[in-house]
């Protein structure tokens, strides 16, 4: 029986595949939730809903979806900026954050409906490589602080450095609250003075902590806080993080039948808990079934979301790339063929539902998908079972999971950061073309220290420009549009010798596009002063872009000013469409001067062009 794209005759394999993938997903979901800044429950909610709904509606039967390193690293930067803009109040910032995640999910659905899935493969590899390596660097550096047990907002000496700035921010907020309209009056300042008693030590301390946390966000912030972190190491936290890393890498050498990440999570947490160690636990995971966060709709403000529309689009595009790359891996392992556009729709639905329930966004996860396939997963049912298993763990083991040390999840994320970097691309740098190396390094650098969104955009633009330049050079080299002496084509042997001074024939062999326009524009310099008629042979121009179109228009206008008649021979469909779009035909060149072949053109020339140049002595 086949229903919703999965076959119940494979239930046993789907069950074991889904259960195994769900177990593998658990520690990563918690770690990604903590790394995102929204807490472990956000990662778990994301894993539950994305896994279930992306499997149900997606186009890759064996795909297991959920929070991934690229999606989390991207979200982490965005979440930190929104929280900072809301004075460090996560509750206030959450509706905006989730609204952007919801918008991103809708955009993914739109990408699938629009059929964009098949074009994702054209994103240049250097952009993907630079971005993935940057993701690894970001995760590694930002997890150093929690791995050593350092949290900037809890460091009194560090936070106190921001007290003067905190007072300034509070006063500005009071002044803005007092101001009426677009102009600040003397009364506004007086109101601010009257409310100066609101500058309480508690409020200043809270604002200082917010500024301290904001100052240490991202890679640059983590590096700035590193001296303070190293001078305030909590050795127990560091030992727990290192033990986690050691077990993850060491246990793999013993067996891969049991996920080493899960082993590390259980062992290190068990030792720390039963030994009654004074460690820092993760945020408490709420018990009970996840409930939708209706504040997304009740507190929705278009003005608060509009600035992040491009962020939502890049997040949707990143999720599409991440998912479809995993789909290719699944295809290779199962000898099947995924449906890329359907997969994007499924991922979009999964991310949209997850956002409504407070989960972080995700994508198809390669490791979890491979585990599912190797454990017997065959159909969409396996991904749905993985999501249901995580839901059961949440309902039954939520209070126990809240005892996990934060340093353990930091250790897990450090191994994820090491694993996600594109070592293949980095090793190939000495042998890659220099332009591609430049794109990779620019994306890597800008993503790491500046902005992931802008870095990807700049990388795509640079890669596209370099590609167009290369293709332009190659095509231009094959296109005979150059300002050289014209050589007669075979069917021109019978052209009247006496008219060769009056008629100039221009041959164009190849597309007329931005890479060849500069040569074509030299046409006027080739025409002898004795010529009264110009024949442009276009039967070998398969394509004309806008640059080529306007270059031709400029030349035709110049020739018209010189009273030279222009004849076009065999204009192919696409170039003719372009010429007619801006009325070159018939405004500059009457349709009677557009010939289907050279024979018709030659007959017209013999009848209408007179020999006006006396023969040379």
C-alpha cells in the first residue's frame, strides 16, 4: 500500500532508520538550539517539526531534516542582532525572530513552486566552500567561551566597563519616550531630567549586561572577550568540554554502530550529574507538548520585519542548498532520484511549522540521512518517525535533559565546527584558478568577521562577474566580430567587382553580446568613404543581448547620419525579436531592407546601387 509517497511494506526498515536517526539528532538539536541563542528547546522543537513535515511533504524519501550547522550559524548572528536591538530581552525579540523564520519558510515554499530547485546546482563551488568553512570557523571561535565556562554578562568586572554607555543608552531612551513628534523641545529635556531617578543601579546593571553580551557576539566579539575568558577559566567546564570532544572522536575508533555524539552526551552528563559536580546546566527545557507561539501574529509588525526580508531570503536559499546537497547524497546511496522542487516545498512547510512552535530553522542533514539509510530507512515514514521519537523524548525526558552541562553541548558544537569545514576546497587552493581562490577567500573572510548575508551576496556577484568575463573572452575569441579586413564568404564570389567600392559587407560570426560590442562598435572605422550601402550579414548571429542591441543601434544611427543605406541579411529569430522590440526594425531599417538570404540581397544591390566611383587608373 502506497500512501503519501511511502510504502508500509518497508515499515521495519523505516522504523529502525527513523529511531536511529532520531537518536543521532537529539544531542545535535540541543546543541544547535543553545548555539543559536534561543535555548535547547528551540533546537529540539525545530528538529521535531522539520523532520516530520519535511519528510511528509518533501521530495527525498530517505531525507532526515532538522537544525544544521550552516542554518544555525546563520541564525545565530541574526538572532543576536535582534535581541540586541530589543535591549537584550529575548521575550520581546522572539516574535520578530520567529516571524522572519516563518517568512523564510514561506520563501522556500515559493522557491519550490517557482521551480528554482533545479537551478541551485549552479551556485559556484568557491562560494559554497568559503561559506561552509566560515561556518566552521564561526562555530569554533564562538564556542570557546562556553567551553571554558565564561559568560560575559556574568563577569562583573567586564560588565562594569559598560556602565557609562549604559547610562547614555537609558537617558536616550527616556528622551525618546518624552519627545513628542519629530522635533525635540526644551520640555522634552526637562522631562528627561525629571525622570533621571530612573537611573537605578539595577537598571544600569541590566543595561550594562546587555551591552556586554552584544559586544561579545560573533567572531570578533568572542576574540575581544578571549583575554577575559582565559583569565577566568572554570576548569570543570573546560574538562567537561574536552572530555566530550575526546569521547566523540575516540569512540568512533571503537565502533560506529552507536553514535559517538550520543555516547559523549550520556556519559559526560551522567558522570557530572551523579558525581554532584557544580557545573553550569543548559536552560530548562519546558515540559509538555510544544504550543504555538501566537505572538508571531498577535504582535506582528510589518515595519519590524521589512528590514530582514533579505535575511529571510538568504536563509531560505541556504536551507535549499543545504537540503538539496543532502538529497544528492541520498540519491547516490539509494540509486533513486529526488524531486528538487518538491523537496523545497517540504522543507519550507517544515520550517514554517517549526517557526510557529518556536523552533529554529533547519534543512536536510547529511549525517542523519546517511544513518537513516544505513539503518534500513526506505521511505518518508523514516523521517516522520525520527520527528515523533524526538517528541516522545521531549515529553518523557525533558526534565532529565535539562540537567545536561552547557559545556557538553559546547564540546559537541566544536566537533561540528571542525567537521563542517570544506577541507577539500581548502586543500585545492594551490591548484585552483586565482579568480576562484579570490572568491573563496573573500567569502570566507567576510562571512567570518563581517556579515554572512552580505558575504554570500558579494561572493555570488563576484563569481558571476568572473564567469561572465571568462565566457565573454572565450566566446569573443570564437566570434568574428573584430575590426579586421573582411574576407568574402563563399556565396559572395559573384558579387559585382564594379560595386565593391560602393558596397561594404560586414560579416558577424557568433553572438553579439557584451563581450564583443567594443569590436563591433569599430564598424564605422572600417567602412571606406566611397561606400553608400552597408550589408550586415546576420545569419550566424544566434543570440544578441541588450548590450549588443544598443551597440548596433548606435552604429545604425551613425550610418544614417552619413546617408548610408543599411541592408540586413537573414536575421534569426532572437536577434530580430530584439531589433523589433526597440523599433530598429522598421524605424531605422525598413522591412524592405531586411532580406531572407544573400541571393535576394544581391539581386536588390545589382538593381538599385549604381557604380559612382570611377575605375582606378
